C-alpha cells in the first residue's frame, strides 16, 4: 500500500524543482508511480517523536581506514585502557603513545572527528608559572592507514614566550588482536626488540613465521629508549609545530607513508580512495534531516571500512566493524553488500569475487572448511592459532554460503550482465552443491550446523553467541541445529541460482532449482510452523524438536519468501506485537520469553540490520504500512545515536525508556549497521529492480520522510534519477526495456 499525501500550491512550492538532465541523467523513458490514495501509514501518525536525543559519548575515540584502526582516549593518548592501540593487519603495532608537556598529560578539551581515518584532539597544558589559568593549547591532528601520522601544534596564548619539553612515550607489544579483544596474555612469551636508530625509535617482532615492525620519527626530535623528546620555545600569541610518523613494516618491508609530509593531504591515498567511493556511489537528497544525516554518516563509514588485498587491489570488500572485526566476514560483508547493492554494486561484486577465491576446496574439521563453503572470517594476525579454528581462514558459518548465491542473483536483477557474472558461475554452483551435500547433514532437506571441534563457534547463524538458540523454557537447544532463517536463505539461493542458470543458458538446471525451492518452502512450513503459538519455530534441534521461542529470525524468513502465503498476516502481526517491537526496533527475542534480557547480546536486544531486514520482509509480503512503522522507529533510534547506528542496542520498551539504551561493547562503525539507512531509504521509496523481468518498483514516500532525490543510481548499465515525494514517484533515464510498476519494494 502507498501513503496518502496532499500536494497543493504550497506543497508544490516546497518540492525541489525538477533538475535538468545532467551528465548523470541518461536519456530514456520516464516512469511515474502516482499515489493511489490509500490510507496513511503509521509512520505518519501524530505520536510525539523524541527530539534532540543523543546517546552517551564514548570515553574513547576510534579511527578507521580499511583494516587498520586506532583506539585512543579523548586526549589522544594510547595505553590508558587495555583495549587501546593502533592495529594493522590484526596486530597491535602501537600499545603506548602518550604525550607529556613538561612532564604532565594534557587536559582534553575537544575531539573533532573529520574523516573516519582523521581526528583532531585538542587539549591544554597545565597552567604556566605565575598565570591564573592555562595559556598553552596543543592540537594533535592524527591520520591513520597502514601507518600513523600525527601533526603536533602548540599554541601559546600567553603574553610571553614559553619554553616547553614535549615527550612522546612509544611502545608496542605486537599483540594479536584476539589477545587484546579478550584481555588475555599471549600464548607464548613475546620478545619485542626495541632500539634507537639516530632520531628514530624502532620496535620489532619476529616469531620465526611472521615479522612485524614500526619505526617512529619526528622532525627535530631526539630519540631515547622508549620516547621521542622535543624542546620548543613558542613566542607569545604564536605557534610551533612538528610531525610524528609511525611507519609499519610487514615481513621486513616498510610500508610507504600514506600521508607523505611533502604532499597535500587531499592527495594522500586514503583521501583519494574516499573521493572515489563518493564519486562511484549514488547521491541522495532527503527532506527528512535525520535520514539525510544518517545516509551521510553511513556513506563515510562504509567508505572507510572498505579493504582490499594485495593480490587483487581492484576488488573492494567491506570489513565487518570497528574495533574488533576489521577484516572480511562472509555473512557481514554479504548482508552489507545486499543492502548497499542498489547504490554501490561494485562493492557487492568485489565481495563475491574475493569470497569466491577463498571458497572451501577440501574438508578440514579444525577450520570447518568444506568444498563450496563460504568463509566465516579471515584473520591476518601474528598468531593464527589465536583465531577461530586455529587458522587464518575459518569457515564456521551456516549462512554465508546461501547468502553468497543470493547476492549474485541480486546483481543479475539489478542489471549486471550474465556475461560479467560468468566468472562466478563455478563458485555459485559449488555453493549450491554445498547446501545439499554438506549443509544438509542428515538428508532431511534442511541445512543444519554442529561445530566439528571445540575450537569452533557453538552457534553458527548470525546470532552466534552461545546462548542465542534457546527453548521457551530457557534450556539451550542441542545441536545439530537447523535455523529457520537459514532455510529461508537456502530457498532464496535456489531461486537466485535458477535465475542465474537461466541467464547462463541452462534452462534444465534453472527448472531443477526452482523445483527444489518449492519443495523446501512446503517442507519448511510443515516442519517449522507451530499452530499453538501461531508462529514459526526459530529452529529445529538435534532431535528435530521445534525450538518454539518467538524471535526476529522469522522476519528474515519473510524477507526470503519462504513463508507460506496463508500465514504471512499472522507472522507480521506477531513481529509487530509489543513484546517484539520495542518502539525503536524488533527485539531478537520476545520480551515474554523466560530467557529475555534487554541488555543481552542476542536474547532481547535490538540489532538495526536485523530490524530493517524484518521491515523489508514485511514490505515484500505486501505489509508496507507495518514496514514503515518499523522504519519510523529506526529513524528515532538514528536520531538518538546522532546519525550512526551501532551494531546493536538494548531492547528496553520505548514506553519505559524514551531513548534507546546503548549496548556497552557494541561495534561502531559497524558495516551492516552502517548499511541499514540505505535499506531504510529503499523501503521509504519502495525501490526494487528486476531487469530480467523488465520491471522497476517505486512508490510515493511517507510524509515523515518527505521529498527524496536519488541521482546516479546504477541500473542495467546506465544511471537513473528518482524523484519521490508523498504524492508521486518518478524515474528518469530508464532503458527502453524497463517499465515502472509502482507498487512497494
């Protein structure tokens, strides 16, 4: 259904004028979806919205660029808390970076984030002798990538010259990321070599298998063991500055400076990379300022989270999230790619090609590798034994493999030619074989998981904490476990595989996969539907008993189309009930469950990506009003978190707490949370594209979102422009083979 909107003279005047076609507006047909005058959505209700809500500021600052990140305190110092550090390739290369002025730390005044990899820390030194208050202000302009650069500027606002001693203490423990994350001692004694070479500090670690190092130097500095010492005389109302560089090395090769001192910052590779990302993605103008700000933040965060690998720098993937997941994760990267695909399809293509190169080839119980299986995570730290499965690549994910096929199929739907996707044909077919040959452990038609050693994850769906699959009475389910949403992913993978095989010219394989999907859909309803609860079980346990807890997993089933039409209305109604919909998002577990805990990781919390997938499922099943109600709750959460949705937040009811409560260790920025506003925008304009079938869907927007302009949207090899508002939606630049259908996503 669409939302009713009234546009009179004043309303028309408030709409942006239709832009003249520009270089991003290819010629072609224009499609319009007019408002059919249906009842207004709950998103436009008169309920009072909270204004100006802000989540609590963190005591730490996190900078991100690709797989590198830096966690520090608000002064800019590293080492005051156990988890702080500068991390490169899953290794902490700086564990201490502390600035003293005349032997005293700075007092923090401001932390100003600029780009995701760039921050300005402003502090002041203690009061000078004979003065009533401090007159020396120090700026630390930090930039991170494969190395770190810090521009130090000292301002003297006093009436006479000041003489200052600045000491930068530096150290590294070269700890593996897992050791830092879990705050545990290294598996074996680690000998770090520390030496002074001229004006530089050199820190080095070699365990026989890997070599890591860092060299720290500054203009005008004197190096002593453990520190760089600088002396400055700053005239009254004047400034003094220097630049400190920390250059890292891997296997004896020092990395080139990412931010060379002799070049402007805008010419630095990270800056060029960010500009390229912005130029490659669609642009938005959204009347709702909350959503507009969230899209701007998400675009910046996703740009910073992109990583490449040296052997294929052309293929960008997105890291899962800072600080602990700055690497390739199958599930996270694929779901992020899915949500951003309409606006940035190159990211999805790079993700698929990278995962295909790492696709399982053999059977290895330790790493849980199997032929055709898509990885769970990739780690590059100094000690692979610390990683899951004791190896750099771990495959313990039950859902990344069908998600891989789903994303490939969606690229086809959005107009990526079958010939361009042909390099993925072998990996797609191997993934589909894995579903039946390895994923279905016992031949019952469903995909189950059970870890093969105690080095692996106990639960291997997206809710992978140890207590996430719980019976209604609070008992943990026994493996092997067949998750409901995983069957949905497999159903969607079979249909996506059928479309791909048809495009590649194999009609027989396409028909077989569609038949397989139909049988799975029927079997799923028989096995998972629980009439006593009027809902689907979240899983089947090792004895094929239903795990009948009410969870958000079933929203994913709506999204994949596996839910039988006869019960769609009941499923949507259950997801929207007060025990599931907190007012800000869909809870992972019903508040009526005996295992419910709103401050848990997976048993009652709200995950934005999970919530928006539930909303997308509602919209796909014709329940647009309910989907937009969920989007509205997420918009209020976005506002509370100042435009950057966290990985998750607590599931307290909005009726009890008027602002969402942060979860203490939530990642931020986090990839699929950053992708969520893109999916919210897609739902607001009802956008979907199916190039093989020649249709484009758009709808008028809810009034609370208002006017939306999307430019440079890649569709079928061209670029289109979408103008949507409460009264109509228009698509400019469509190819001749596409028509606007104009009814919901």
